[in-house]
C-alpha cells in the first residue's frame, strides 16, 4: 500500500467521523483520542450550528443565533483559544471571494446559497455585537454568572466575591482556633490524642469541601446522639459497643472461653517438650491463664504477643516448633483457633478506637464548618466549589422551575469540552440544563431545528482526579444522554476520533503496544475490552522511540562511605539521578547541534519537552545540567511563590522596613541583589559597630564611607520614610521601579525571576482587594498562602520546556523525554468514606496511623490504590501522546527492583510487544545498548525545476496544493499550516497596535531602571477622561442653557471622586469644547455620539468607535476627543498613533460614503483646541499604505 493511499484512507476516515460529530441536527458524544483535532471539531460544530443546514427531509433550516449557544470548557486557556480560533475563522470569511467561501462552506456541509454566504459573512459582526461575545467559558464562570442572575432564588448576596485559596485557608484556620478554644477538654480529648492541629485543619477543610459530608454534618447538628450507632454499624460493631471502656470489653473477652482447657493442657505439654524459647512463651501464657479476668485484661499484651507477631499474624517462632506441630497435629489446631479469636478481638479494639475518633472528629469539625459558612455568608464570600454546589441547588430547589424556564428560553445548544475531567456535580448541572432538550415541545428551537447536546472528551486522558474529575461519570452520562435522545426520538451519534494528526507511526505503535497489556490497560481501555488502535495521518514522515537502560550506581558508588574518611569524589555527581540528568543534558545539546537530515527541519530548543509526573529534586538537577551545557531551558513546573529567591528578597526588604532593629533580616537585605553589599563589605560594617548598636544605626551613620553602603542606604531610607503611607503594592512598585530593584534582581537571578516578581505584584493587588492594605498583614498572608507562580507553556519561548505531565495536557513537541519513570503511585490519604446502608449516609472514617487499620479501611485503601494506579496509567498515556516525532523513555534504578506499576516497566513491556531492536549506545557509562523503534523519513525526489534560490525567506519549501484524492479537509493535511491572513486579526484603531498604528515606544532593557507612573495617577487620569467623554456624549442632547449647571452639578457629585477645584476645571474644559465654533455641527441633535464603525479597509478588518459624527449634505464630519494633558503645538506634531487612528476611520467612512469628503477633527480638551487634519497628512498614514 502506498503512502498516498495510507494518507487518503486516514483523511477519509477522519472526514467521516468529524462530519458525524459536527452534525448540527444531532446530539453527539465524541471520544477523541490524543491529537485527533478536537479543537477544530468544536469550531466546526459551532460554525455549523450558526449556519443554515439542510434537514433529512430536504428543508433548509436557518442557523441558530450565536447568543443561544453555550460552550463550556475545562480551563480559561482552552476557552480563550476557542474564542480566538472562532473569531479568526469568521474574520477570514468576511473578505473571501464567493468561490473561496463556497469551498469552506462545502467542507462544513453547508448549502452554498447567496443567503448562506450572507449569513457566513455577517457572523463576524454578529459575534462582535454580542454583549461579552460568544458564551464560551469555564463551568465555574457560567455558574458565577447564573448565580448573579438569580441571587434571590439561590439565597445569595448578589454582590458576592469569589475567595482566593489563601484567604479561604486563613479563614478556616481562624474558625478552627475559635471553635477549639470554646470546647471543653472532655470533648477535645479523643481528638487531641490522635490528631495534630495541622491534620485537624486539613480534615476540617476536607469535611467542609466534600459534598458527602453535608448530610452527616446536618445529622450531627440535629441528633448527635445517633452518631455512635452509625459508626458502630459501619465498622461492624455491636450496637452500644462504645458505651463501655476498652478495659471492660477486654474483661468480657478474657473470661472463660471455648477451648480454654484444651489450650491449657497443650501449653503445659509445650512447656515440657518445647525448646527454651517455646518453654518461656508457654509458661508466660500459662501464668496469664491462671489469673482472673481483670488481671487478664490488664496483661492482655502478654497473651496477644504470645500468639501473634507485631503485624497481627500467627507467630512462626517461639510458639511451637515444626517437630511438635507434626507430632501433635490435632492439638496444635487450638493455637490457630485462639490466634484467630485474638485477631478478632484486636480488630474490635481498633474498630472501637476508630469509631470513638470518628464521633469526636465530627462533633468538633461540624461546628468549624458551620462557623466558616456563617462567616462567608456575613461577608458575601463564596469559594469556587460553592459556585458548583449553589448552582446545583439552584437547579434542584422547588423554585428551580422558574430558573429553568428563564434559561430554557436562552439556550438551544450546549457544547461541553474535556468532559473526561468533569466531576459528578458538574455533569448533573449539564443534565439539569438540558433536561428540556429531550421533552415535549422543548426538543426543537423555533425555526432552527432540534436542540442539541454536544460533548467531547477522552476517557483515556482523565488525569485530574485530585480536582474531583470522575472518569466513570464520562461513561455514565454518555448512557444518560443516549437514553434521553433515543427516548425522545432525536438523532444521536457516538463517533470515535482515532486518527492522529500529531504523532508519527513509531510513537503510536509504542502507545498501542504499551496499553495492549492487561495491567497497563486498566483505567485506559474501553468498556468492551477492544484493543487500543491509533491511526497516523503522517505515514512516511519518520520517527524514533528509544528506551534507555536505567542509570545505576557502580559497585564503588553503591558502597556507603566511611564517616571517618574524607570523601574522594563528588557524591552528588555519582548519584544515579544526577548521572542521568548530566547524560540527558549532553544528549539534548548534541541533538541541537547536529545538522538535520535531508528533508527534515533542524531541532530547536523549543521542540524539546521534558515531562515528569511530579515535582522532585531531579527537576532541579536536570535544569542545572542543561544550563551547564548552555541549553536554554524554562521550568514550567508550578512552584510556591514564597519559595522564589526574588520573592524572598523582597519579603526580607519589607520585613526590614517594618522592624529595622532586626539585624539578621537587614543583613539578608544588604547582601541580596537589592542591597548590593558583598559579604566582606557587610563584615566591615557589622564589626565596626559600637557595642549593642543596631546594624541599621551603623549603616545610617556610616553609609557615606563606601559607595555600596550609600546605595543601599538610599534605597532603605527612601522606602522607610514612606512605608507607613504606601500600600504593599505601591511599596513594592516603588522598590522595583524607581529604586531599581527589578533591574538588580534580574541582573543577579536571571530573566526568569521576572515571572515571580510580577506574580508577587499581582498577589499584592489581590490582597488589597480583600483586606486592609497593611504591610504586616500582607507578609503574614503571603507566608501562610498557597500562592504559586503559574507559568504558561507559551512562556517558554524557544527553550527546552520542563513541566509535569498534568500541565502538558493539550501540548505537543517534536521530541518528548520521560526521565522520571521509576516511581509508583500511592494513595496517601487517611480519610475514607464508608456507606451506612441503614441511613444511606456516607460516613468519614479517619485512620491516623496504620496500626489502627481494620478490614474495612484496608479494603477501601486497596480500592483507592487501584484507582490511583488507573489514573497513573492514564497519565502515562497523556505523556506518551505528547510526542510528535521522537520519544525517549529513561530513568534510574530506584533500588533492587523496578515497581511493576511504574512507567518504565510498562514501557519496557510495550517495547517488547512492539518488537523493538537493540542498537549501540554511547551516551551513558552504565550500558552500551538501547531499545529503538524507528521509521526513516521518506526522502521525496525534487522536481528538476526546483531552485534553492526560489525558496521563501523563511528557508522552507513552498507547499503544493493538495490533490483531490486527499479528501475534503485540506486544513487537516500533515503539512505546516498556511499563516492566517492579516485580515483575520481585527484592528481596533483606538488601541495601540504595532502592525497598523505605528511603532510603540522601544522596550526598556531589564537592566535599566524603569520610572513607573504611580498607579493612583494613572487611575485619576483615566477617571478624568471617562467623565469628560460622558459629558460630551450626553450634554449636546440637552438644552444649551442648562449645560453649565448640569456639568458643574454632575462633576460635583461624591461619586465622581473629584475635588471641588478639579470638578470646576473639568467642567470649564467641557464647556469650552462645546463652545468651539468649528464643532457646532457635531453638537446638534442630528449628530451621532459614540458611533460604532466596522468594515474592511486596506486589507484590514477594522472595528472602532468615534466620539462624534455627523453626515451633512456636502461632507461628513467626525471627531475624536483627547483628554491628555500633553497637546502638540501644531497639527504636524500630532502623534502618529492618532493620525493612523483617524486615517482608519476616514477609510471606513469613505467606503460607506464614496461621494462625500470626510473631514477629521482632533479635539484637545486641555486647550481646548480643535485641529482639522489635512487629507495629505492622513493619506500618508492610511491603512495598507506601505509607507505608513
């Protein structure tokens, strides 16, 4: 079979499945494998919903209005990408010719009629005109908007604020302290003996977040006396088992029991014939049997340890010898029976302990949750989880019919993205929203065909269980929607997308081989057990997959060094992890320096993606090794904000300003990049002090002696004088900007420190929004916060990216490396949920330590461990399918054995199944061969007419048009995409744009000291401009004799935020503008204010809004108000930015009114002055003018 045939078949199969999935007349549930074009499918579905479609009966049904489509995604980034792609596609349609547009409409199965073309071209403006744009967002954003729309029905403050995680954590700690401080010692005793304060805070948070805890918390509040019985049932104890003490329970268990005399007789026999160890143990047990039940209970450990080991199993030594067991086989069975009875007693003792702990935990944690909810309600705060819970309640309450009625009239189509990561509660929200889609008259929208549900996801990629994702709900709700649609007689589709446009054949062959194994397939395979099979749309393009041997320590390295001998080598460099990191760094550097093979692109640092399952020390070692090899690298692993060096330096600076007498903190500031003082210079300052003199005083008195002391003192003194008057954000901005702190930090720590510095400034703003802006409070908030530096994948630029597999979702790279592959997942949680069949409640059972585990919790832990392994398998699938062309799997020997559940072992078995071949390997010093799956790229013969000089400037060969045998989807072909036309990006003339409105000011070097305008000044200028524009918009519509009174009165309101003198000045400016004679035609009732303009000029889509405009019989007059305080002296000095803005407006109006000249006026309110811009000046800056 030829390459052309393979590509054609793959494209055709993809066409068929995507056509089924994007059918606007059917509800669809799509299973989309990695790299199969899921985002494109969503865009196609949205477009087909908004365009006319033809029904099976041959009728043409108009498309749905964009406002009646709701699309919910998993992340904000995904929502933004979808919105940008949709707008780009619609923007391109505006300027396509009829022939080109028909091609795109045919690919979407849309009838190519004049009306369809008109609607297609009008969609761009329709979407832009929607308030807030298309409804594409996250489920949390949708819930937030819904609750704000129906606050009364949801019983919520309509002005609620969503809490940050840090604020929620601190608030919870405050509630814990309040509740525990008010409890008696008797109530706290069972908890205090088993749970630390930190663990209790975590447990209280878990019980507050988990929806399963709500019902049982309610039971605690109403009938706390029922709790012991509930826990006894769950843990298999008799009713009332908790009423007595453990000692009383043991006394009952130690009374005369069945088989006691037989056991006593056999123990005497063992004491006579056994070994010394057996004799000692038998005599101790006989002494226990000779005592009364109270004494037996006291000495229970003697009896227990005589039969069982510490692990609770029957003793194999010291109880009976093998010889005696064979000699007295029947009598020896009494030992096993008694050991089994003791195990049951021990199990009951542990169960009683867990039950008492569970009752006490709920009685103390329930008030914490209640107080926390009360405080949130008082302050009008909600958490992200509350948005889901409250929305679900809103849609289920008795008054939900009204809410659903209002929503039912506004949603005709629901699209759900990444549904494999959706929680059970989020699925129920989707089910409630669409219930009417499948009932009665609600199945069809007026004149727009059936209402539909569209869901797309991949069960194999459900990896966010720690965030509540429920992969089983994926299949459950697929059946639910299937049953609803079929019961209503509506079309239903379940297509599967298995054609990968990302990965080449060797990568997909390994993926299929790995998950063909039963253990690896757990949690990944389909319900019907079908083997996984991916199809590549890139046959013949080559690829290579490698399995490296595990790095091991040599025998000399493995032997522990004597503590009495000095080390002879760097132990860190001999560590297997470090050896692997160094080898990988050298290998990547060699690949980047190797010239590409004929027909291949050179490998760049941005083409390399290194994935790890979690943060670890290996990441630090690898990044260090890459930097040593001069390989640009970006760490995209999320890290704590307070852990960043730059942030720690700034926090130390703030602490020193609050308490200058703290010598240690001040010394840290001085030796940091902010202070710029060396260690030797600091020693000179510190040792030259007077006795008991603070370091601050010594620096203040002696700073003139050395330049570095003077520089440090200038920074500290200027900030210390203002620390009591600035907010945390203003203080940090001052230190980083005017004082030059940012430049010094970046010079010392590198450009990557900029991200943490910017995140710190953002955190300061978030803190000020929720709290009084005190510096001390901000430092306390930051130290106790869970703020992290969120680095986006695109921030890596052209550098090697190191990130977690969780963060790589949706990304791809030509070369993917999996280095940390030898660990196994573990379920570490100690809180388990057991079902009480009598009440139907989910009961929390907390096991503080392994010694208290019972059969129930062991079974629950085994179940959760199995779920963790399944998710770990799915995470491996995600990691493997990020690779486009090359993949390297490697690791280090974790000990004597490699865990069977590890990624490395799964891949090793997959390489064997795929028939990988060994090849020589010289990269590492611990092995000489590796396993390889490889397919060479086919080198195509070039045309004799090809000329190297004919290549574009990019150096890439031109792409020939796709032949007809390739199918109907030309944009799916496996070639580099054609860059979008410049038209696809709309231009807003009122916003700066380097492409159309002239060059922006040059970017300041990060080493320069930036002078930043205070935020308050910028806000004040923006507020003044808004007020002036509002007056100039509305005053002309009122009688001129009232202008002065209205202007002065409106600006004098407290809401304007102006001082009386400022209000008077602004009012006089506005009245001066209204009095300008050249503007008289613009201030009549016939003129238009804030007129929207949209169109195409000079090959650019332009969307804007002019302040005033009037169409006169002989001309058109348009003006724009500029409220800045810096005005040019002459028209020739007008900033280029404004000239291009007005030239863009003029170009649009000339297209609309070709028979009338357009007169453009810039009005400077500071003068006031009106400048009529000459046509010659505007022509030089018209859109599309190469000279502009």
